[in-house]
C-alpha cells in the first residue's frame, strides 16, 4: 500500500503545526525522524507534499489534497473505534449532535435529557451554530448527525423532515400594533423596521422570503446574531422581528414580548435530521435518531404547526427526505 497511515499521521501533524520541530515535540520524536518519515511518504506517492522553502513548512497543492483526505481518514478511524466499543450495548461512549441555533437552543437540550435518562453512560455534547456552520462540520466529518431548521443545500447530505415550526412576528408589548386588535396586514407594517438574523442562518433566508412575499423587501432592517439577541433588541424597541415560535414561547406567556397576528401567516418550515450520505452512524447516533423520530412534537407540547409543513412546502424525495425547491 503506497499510503502508510503512520507516515500520514506524522505528515498531518507537520501541516497542523506548520513545522517539523513542533510536530516532533508533540509526537515525542526527533526532528530528523519526522522529516525522514514525511520524505519517505513523498517518495511513495512520487509528489512533493511540503514546501520547505519558507520559514514555515506549508503543504503544496498535492499536500493540501492529501491533508483533506487525511482528516477524513482519521475521523473515520475514530468512528470505527467508537462503534466497536459500543457494539455490545450503549453502556459507555460519547454522542455529539449538531443543531442550528434555534433547534440547538430550544429543542436539543430537552431531547438529550431524555436520551441521557435512557443511556446514562453516554456523554452528550451539542454543537450549536447557524445552518451554514453546522453543514460545514457535517461535511468535514466533525459531526455525524445534526438537527437543523429547513433543509440542507449540499448534495452530500441526507435530510429527513422530523418536525416543523413557524416564524411569528414579535413586537414590544407596548407597540401600537400590539393593541390594534385583529390580524396585522403587510400594509400596516410598511413603516416598520425589521431585525434579521445573521447571514448563513436559515431563519435569515426565510425572514427575507416572507418580507418579499409581503412586499416589504425594501423595508428598513438591521442584522442581529442569534435569537436571544433578537428578542432583547425587539424588547428594547429597535424593531420588529420574525422569529421561531418556540424561541419566543416563554416571553409571550410572560407578556414581555407581544406576538402579532399577521395575515398572511408565514409558511411552516421543516426541522430536519441531517447526516452525510456516505457515513455510517454509530450505535449512539442511531439511538439518538430513533428517539428523534419518536418525537412527534417539540417538548412541552409546543410546535403545533409540525403536521402542516409538508403540505405547504413540498413533497418527499426518493430517500424519504423532505425536498424543497430552494434546497
């Protein structure tokens, strides 16, 4: 076999530390030994992998390609070890689940609490980021499974709609539109300022789509990162916002924010279970998937729009995954 995994690992450390000496210190090897192993890897592949002409050791074009594959090779090796250790039962191990911001904040904590109750030996971690960041980690192999709002755009990802939700329009409780009574029309919103989520968020995409449908594509707007910051800005009177119904449930009940009835209502969107098509899920991940599929609604009975989204947004593709024309 031309690709020696031990030499590949040493090469990866040189790339990571941008130098042979730093890699040697981490690997408890001498610098000449590290250099020799990388050179032998280059000889076996018949290409230069490291540019040694500068102050730092940087990968060549061939080296960058190999480093990208090397990262996937060793992530897969970690998955294999974890799967072997768990094959006799979910006694010990670790589960890392990715979640888009709204899902990771308002759905996954309660869901993973149920998971931990059933599998107390499994340590559970959550990575939360906007849709773009979560998809990047899925594609790189850093995350095996994720739950996101909407549907992924990358062809390498498999998606299955499992829940649904709507965006609602929120305002400070003393806002004139909150006391108007009856549904608010787009015409009544023409002079309002809207707060939008950051670029890369699926909520941002849907917010912009709704405003366009309402004829408010040119309305004054501001960018805010994260749903909690959005709520604080709305409460401070900086503008109105379209936000997940689940993100604002507590404030609506407490009366610290007002949910404005609007017509037409924003359409429902799917909440999707996502994984890479070419990746085998570990036993811990499969158990999480089974739990998520059994979750017919958001925790505490919220999310009444879940059954409605499919009829409004699209059909089902050949994999049984929800298919959106924008995906």
